[in-house]
């Protein structure tokens, strides 16, 4: 069986590691290849190559860097179906969802193509007599990205395009569960004209990650994953002098007000809760209907829709299924354990996804629905990352807001209502980083920044958008006066003033 290695200095290279991990096709349950778990020395070699490439790449003009990214964008568009099939075969999501992932990643590439404008500094004339000040946004050096399994194309493209556009070099560490997409993106970057060594891919696990967090040549680390790992990434990287943006877990709530268009809300909720088998950090996993009548009507409509949910492989001849398999058998068993825990803690299991009849040996699970879920239950406190939706009833708008604000996570949320006052009040009061009003998954466009609050984000700067440029550059401010303009003697022993 083939072993996937690394991409270093412009080419695919075999790993010398004796450790490997299996990569599965989740729809069949069969192993498709092995991926090398790189050694610390191999990871350091990738960092060395990126460090040496920085001297040349940082001197390339922003306009020329932009042109390479424009070529990369065109290549990704030309190979979008290929990339989507690769994602579907290793992650399991349905083809149309995988294609949408590629598109959302491309939006960040498009944003990064505007770097000649985005990396402009500021200038002030005559801050004092004959004295001018201006700023420069300069690249950092070697940046690293550590991405999760659930978006093998989109999340890396949230990270490296802006870093490269700003003049940095990059080392990507993708998830070992679906590593092939990052390798293919590296090939397309090289085909677009990116110089060797500027973008590198190291496949591996914690051994590789720890090198990226501690090697003094790495200046910045971007991470998306679970909160415990995000905390570790942030603490370790920061302790070693790196700037870190570490996006963690989520428990996203959708409030459904009594005046909401319930059919619209249910349609949105089905896709937001069960799309990609719930393996999204922005998935809606808790529905919060306000009032008993709203809750009863919502439940009835959700049960009817769940009965129509089509579950099957991500790659099929004909119309896509609604939902594919989970990523691994281990994760499948973990989600099943959450379903059992919810039932054991007293939540009403209205629809049990474990009972779904699905052909084949893939890692499939039907959609589950709980009702009468309370904040103390594990299925409300913890991120399940599977096709499990909880209904947590609220007696009032204020109770709904309190339930969400009391939660440790603050990634995304939504409210469905026709009442502009309620929506405005919700947006102001809710302690969550990304809010949708009659929009179920409020992922910002690439020219805005993505990130949550509370224990959903560690670090001051969000990902992509304006924060992405700030994260990948450092500001230098120059205050200057030319000798020809100095007409009088200056006392050099006092605090300079203008």
C-alpha cells in the first residue's frame, strides 16, 4: 500500500519515518493509503527550507506575489472537481459540499490577491515641523499552519494564501486523517510559479506539531481544532515567543422566536445541523425555541424532515445524498457514545440515528434528535461533532440569551425572527463571535475575519480578512527628518518633542 510522504522544497519527498497512520475511505470503511508520521528531524528540515526561502520570497514585490496567487486561483478553479472528489474520498462529505468547501477556500485566495492594497501602510506629513511619519507592514518569516480533518481544503486556504501574499514562507501540517488535499494544493502552487521552499507540507502528528511550536525559526502558528488542543497550541507556541491564533471548539445555538418563519427555520436547521454529518465547527447543534408552542411545532417539523434525510456515500452516480459518513470508525463510536450519554442523562431521544439502516460497511450514522435538553447535560456542554441536534427549550428571549451566554464556547450563533428589535437586541447582547440573523451558519466572507469568543478562540486576532493581514505582518513605524531641514541647534539631552 502506498505511503504518502511530504512536500518539501518544491517536490514530493518520501519520509524516512518508521511510523505511519492509515487513511480510510469513510464510505467503504476500507483503508486507501498510509500517511507517514514525520520525524522531528524531517519537520525541522521543512522549517530550514522555508527559513532559507524567506530571504528571496520576502523581497518579491507584492504585485508579483499577487500574480502567482492569481495563477494558483485559476488552477484551483480548473481542478475544483478533482479536489472535491479527493475530499469526498478521504473525509466522506458529499461531492456538492466538498465543492462548496473548495469555493469558500478560494474566496480567501481571491482576497489575498489584493495584497498590494492590503499591505499598504499609513503616512502622515508634518507630525512636527519638517517631520514625517509612516508605517510599513513587513512579513514575519516562517509561518506554520495546523489544520483539522473536517475542512482539508478550506481551512488550509484560510491560512497560507494571506501568509504567502504578505511575503512569508509556510509549513503546512494537515490532518493525518485526510492529508492528500494539502499535497495537491502544494503541487498547484508550484505549477503557479511559487518558488521552491516557499510552501512546504509536513505530514505527521504531535511529534511534528511540537517542532513547529518550539523551533525558533517559526514566527507564527495558525491552528483550527478542538479546544483542548487549541489551548495547548496557544500556550506552547506563545511560551516560545510565537504569535498564535488557535481556533477551538464550538457549541452553536439557533434561537427560534415565536414569530419566525418556521418552515424557513427548519430548512436552515436541517442543513446546519446535519450537513457534512455535523462535522463542522460552525454546525448548529442546539436549537433554542422560545415558548412551548414554538418548541412543539419545531419538533414536529424536524421529525418529518429527518424521515426524509438521505444518507450514503459522498461520491455517487446521480443526485448527491444529504449526508455522508463520519471520518473514522473511532469517531463514529464516540458520537454513538454521546447519544447514549444523552439518553442516560434524561434527555428525550426523539430520533435515534443509531437505528438508521444504511447499506455498506462505511462509517455511517443517521441523524439524531433530542428534546428537553438542559444546560447541565453533556450533550449540551460538549461539542459532539456529529449529526446530533438538541432541542433546549427557553421560556423567553432573555432565557435563551442567558443559556447561550453562560456556555463556555462562543463561536457562532443564529436567531430566526421577523422582529427587527429582537434581532438587534440579540446581536448586541449575545457573547458570541459570529452571529446570523435568519442565516443559519454565519461564516463571514473572506474580506471579513473569522473567529469566535470565549473558549472558541485563543489569541487576539481572527483568521483571514483584515485580521489575517495583521496576523501575518508586523508593523514598523518610521519618524523622519532630513538634515537639510534642520535650521537650528537641538538639545539632545531632553525628551524629543515635535
